[in-house]
């Protein structure tokens, strides 16, 4: 027997209607929230005045006043949320763009390197072959230097770890040993890279490019050859690597060469304006090329 205090259970249809009403209210709320996030303050002020007029006409201004105050509060919150979302979205977009540009640039470098290295290797092997017949001891020295060069290059090819200055110096040292055999007494070298800077992060192949340019455009054209030096230092939180030669001097057209242009473009993408390549002319002649990058220790060494 039912009493008058018992509540009738809601039917499935009624429950479904209530759920739909709730979902519609939630959707309407978020649309209102999004509208407040983008609507100009001037427009919101005009709408508020119209709402006050409407409240006066209906002789019920209080609900409209509460709604107006709530709208201004929500507008401030929604606007801040939208600005934060836009900032985050722009940051993600910039990161994706920079990563894409970096990937393209590194792929271009790999393609360029793939073209240059076989040429260098074939020339070196041809020189070894010729020296075997004319000067076996020099052929042996060049062969050993080539082996050291390949050993220095192979770790970079095998893993994706960030390159260090020490690795790049080892690669350039082996390259200079090969060139010293080729140029005989015309090439002298001096490497002054402190042990504490060997683990600093330094982009791959940039030092090698500067060394090659110094020999090709500075020392080889000079009959008596000269000195090539590599020096590294840290100043004002930045790592500076200098490659200096006492060759024929700086030729302005060399600045537009593929190698130097590639370095500048890579520095721009990798460091976003925080690194640079500077070509200088020392007072006593020759050329000095300097790459400056933020000083950073490789992760394995920093741990």
C-alpha cells in the first residue's frame, strides 16, 4: 500500500531528457565562456548597458546586474585563459617549426658531407697510392693519419649524441695530419684547446669547415705555406673557438662560400641568434675565423 509521502521514480524518458538538458546547459555555458574570451570589452560594455535597460523595463534589474558583474569577472578569467592558450599554442608552433627547420638543415648538411667526404677520401687514398711508390715512409704516415681521421669521425656517425668540442678537435687534428703529409713542411699547426673545454657542446663539422677553408684559401696558395692555429676560450658565458692562419689573407668573396654560408645558417637555426661566425683580419696578416656559441657541457659529462 502506497503512502502519500512516497516519491514516484523517474521514468527512463524523463532521465534522458534531464541528461540532454544538462548537456545543453554545459554546452551553452562553454559557448558563453568562449564568447566572453574573444568579445571586445567595448562590446561587452554596450551589451551590459542594454541588459540594464532591459532589467529596468521588466522592473527586475537585480538579476541582470548580477549577470553583468559575473560576465565581467568571467571575461577577465576567460581572457587570461585564452591568452595563455594562445601563448602556449604559438610556443608549440615555433618549436615545431624550429625542429622542422633544424631537421631539414641537418639533412642538407648530411647530404653535403656525403658529397665532400668521398672526394676527400679518394684524394687521400690516391696520394697514399702515389707515395707508396715514391716515398713509402710518408705513405705510411698518411695512412695512419687517415685511420685516425676515420676513427674520430665514426663515433659521430654511429650515435645521435650531441657533438663535443673534443670530438671536433680530434677530427680536425687527424685531418691536419693528413694535410701536413701532403704539404710537407709548408704546413705548421698549433692546437690550444684546454682539457676543461673538451666536453663542451659544439656543432659538428663547423670547426672542420673552418680548418679546410684556412688551408684551401689561405695556406695552400702561399708558396711558403704558414701556421694554422686552433684556440678555444670561454668569455661571458660563451664558448669561442678561433681558427687562425698566416696565409694570403681574407678574400671578401670567400664569405659567400657554401661552407661559411652553411655555418651561419646552422648557427641561426640551432641557437636562434645566440651564436655567430665572425671573420677577422689580424694586424699581422692572415685570417681569423671565430665561432661563438653558448657554453654548455654535454649531458653525459654534466651528470
